[in-house]
């Protein structure tokens, strides 16, 4: 168990570095995009600036999530604070939608409604800013993907960074296309279309991230393959006659709850039942270290005159 915690702390340290890299890139890029967008009066650049500002604030949320989710369990939260990651990931999704998506759509609508020709002064600088943004966002995305390949993408903080950086790269390309067409045709409607495209893209990404966070917060079961493995492990124990029901729930990245209702073979006395439950729970935790909360409910009582199991051993794993 201590080894599992050590791996979790090391993973969190790498995730913090990944989030900090993305935060630094977005803060610098947001300032450059804002300045270039105001000088050029470009809706597409201003939409991308709002996108980068939203990403910067969201990465602050993710840093808070990584820190708070590692707090140990206490009397108010006996299963720990692992779900804090999903709560802050949900806030990040809301931030992407409100600050990035809605503002981009607003800029697009305003571009379509305006009758004046936008000044092209500063557009060359704006394109240069987008080029730098593409390199910075691409580098941040490569780092996040490298970490995900090594460790998996189950961490909501890491998944959010990957989603933000991927969307940022796509948004830069859309904005550059809109600005380029505006320069060629002189029609600002191309930038309006680019802003709308960025807004719709951000709205979709925010929806996907929010749905994932919601599923974790309301109590999502572990993956079917893992659940089947646990069921098979329990059914293979010689003292278990039948696994009547198996319930699982993710409590965090390194924590899950396993609650099983099992029928034991007849003829076991109450003392043996208790020892069997302890051994089985330990075997589950040893095979799946993240199963740190294991409960067994014994539905088959011992034989006549041999005592009562009464849910013997129905407690958390060691």
C-alpha cells in the first residue's frame, strides 16, 4: 500500500510539472493574443485570447485539484479526498465553456453584424503570434501525451490538459485560416466564421470533460474488465460458493471501493468465517492495490450450532 502511495505521489509530481508548463505557455500566449487582437481588431484573435485566458485559469484549478486530492482520509471524509480531482475538472470544463466558448461565439456573431471593414494593421503580427502559440501549445501537448503514454490518461488533470492543448492547436489553425481568408478577400465574415468554429469546438470539449467529471462524481463503477477480474478472483476462493453481487466505485485515482455479497460453503464456524474474510480481503488488495476499501457481506450463515457469521469480516481491507 505504501508503494502504491509512493507511485501516486511521483505521478502527481509529474502531473504538476505538466500543468505548470501548460500554464506558463497559456499566460504568455494570452497576453500576446490579446495585444495583437486589440491592435488588429481581429475577432478570431480575440476569441483565441479568451481561449488562452480560460485555459490559464483552468490550469490553476487543476493545480488545486492535484494538491487537495492527496489529503488523507478523516472523520468527515472516511474514503479520502480523491474525488476532488473530478470536482475541479468539472469547474475547468465550465470555465472552458463560459470564458472560451461563449465569448468566441459572441465575437463571431458581432463580426457578422458589423458593417465596417476591419483595419488590417497588425494582422501580420497577429499571424506571427499565432505561429508562436502553435509551437508553444504543441510542445505542451507533446509533453502531456508523453506522460499519458507512460502512465495512462486516467488522471482528470492530465486529460484536461490534453484536451485543452489539443483544442488550442486546433483553435490556432482555425483562427489563422479565418485571418488569412480575411486578408485575401477583405471580408471580416471569415473571421466571424472562425470565431464561431472555435466557440463550437470549445463547447464540445467542455461538454465531454464535464460529462466525464459528472460520471466520476456521482459514483462510477470500475471498468467492466477490472470488475470481472475481481469477481473471478472471489469466485475462485475455495470458501466462496457463490458471488451473489459485486458493487464497485471509483473513489479516486488510487482508490476504489469493492463491496461483495457472497455465499460461503456450508459447515464453516464463525471463527473460520472471520479468518476467511480477512484473508480474502487481503488477497484482493494485494492483487489490486487501488482496492483499499473492501467489504464482504456474508449471506450464507454457518451450519446449525456453529455460531453466526452476521456479515462477518464486512469491513475495509487492510
